[in-house]
C-alpha cells in the first residue's frame, strides 16, 4: 500500500512548486539539509531568505503528509471499532 497525497496548490511562478510532488521522506530529508545550511550561517541574506521559504514549504508538505496519514489511521480505527 502506498501513501499518496494530492498535490498542494501553488501560485504561478512559485519557486517551491516542486515541493508538492515530493514524498514525505524526500521533503523531510531536504528540510533537514535546509535547516543545516541556515544554522551554519554561511549563506548570503537573499539565499537565506529563499532557503527559509523553501523550508517553510517543505515543512508544510511534511505536515500535510502526516495529517493525511493520521486521518487515514483514524478512519481505519473507526472502521475496525463500530461501537
């Protein structure tokens, strides 16, 4: 069984539009890298802002996957316990 989630809408020209196609694992792995780069403090301000925005999009994608998984688990639990 594979987990799938619908693509999230993004505005035209959105630099982070590709985030909607990432799996949870891909988004989480990239988010870890973004955080590490930001924590290192070695990127220019403009790049840091772009990384921050990318990190926000990645975190939202991960949260979307987790919310969907939680809802699916709740539906299964509800189905298994008809009381």
